[in-house]
C-alpha cells in the first residue's frame, strides 16, 4: 500500500485535495493531505520555509509512514523536495505538480525573478504575508466559476518568510525518484531547472491539458497520474 502525502501550494490547505483523496483511498492506498504552518486551519502559527519542510517530515514520521509518494503542488514543491531527501528510505517517489523545485541556497522569490518585486510588494503591504488569490488570478486555468469561488474563498494569506528563506539540500535533487506534472495551460514547457532535471534517469515528465490547479479542475485525472507514479516507483 502506498501512502500519499499531499501538500498544496501557496494560500491553500489540506482541503484543496478533497476531490483527489477519495480516488486514492478507493484504490486501497493511504492519503494524507497536509496543511502547512500559517495557512488555512493553521493560521497564526509562525512559519518559515524550513518550518514547512519540518511540517512534512514530522507528519510522515509521526504517522510512521512507509512507501511514501510525496506530492508537492506549486510553491510546496520547494519544501516537499527538501523533505523528500530527509525521509530517507521512507520515500518511494516525489511528485511535483506544476511546481517550483528547490535549489540549494535559493528561495522561492530568487527562483522567480519576474515575480519577485510583485511578491515582495504584496508582503510589504500585508504585514509580511503574500496576499491571497483573486478571481483574476484563476482565469484561463480550466476552472468553472464554482471552482474559482471555492479556491478564492478558501485561500488565506501566505507567510512571507517561507518565500524568502533559502532551501537547504544535502544532495542533488536529480538523485530523487521523481515525476514532474506539467499543466499545459499554465505554460507549455517546464522551467529551465526542471528541464535540466528531466534529462536525468530518475525523473519522468507527465503533461496534463489543464490549468495550474488540477486538484480542482481535473481531480480524477490527477489521481490517476499519482497512482501511475506510485506504480512505477
């Protein structure tokens, strides 16, 4: 039995996986959606990037999970990638869903130069938090009006320190067994660092013809991708 640990991206909590979890459990696997510190039902908990890494590692160790497929969406690919190497032989595979990936010594904003000024401006205007999503952010992403309302209504401010603290990797990310899921409506090609990682023997690319939030727009299809990734090990 595979144990899926599911971590949504910026502004979101464990609730973002509600439409994906039933398919994973229905296939006989464990599914553990996780809310990171400072978000959703954990608002008010101080958090930096390493806090989020420890949130993931701590959940896996607390539950004594084995054969873990660790799934990081969007921003959460950065802490998930770091956590994946820290859980050792508990890890079966890490799946990056249209996500950023960590680079040793680099932060979320340093890896996103075009958006850095926008993110930092938002943090300065919102008490150190990245302001939540708006409806405009979700347009053109294969989402219904109802799905957009659900995302925007549930989004909470994102702790700024998680975006500015550097990642810490003990070994090259390409050594991890990984699947990268590219959502084509959010850009036809992965970022350059991901393209380079995909040239390695341990990384695989899966494309989905949907937007940046496939857990809402195509939950059954995303669950199928995750199940297939687990089967390949």
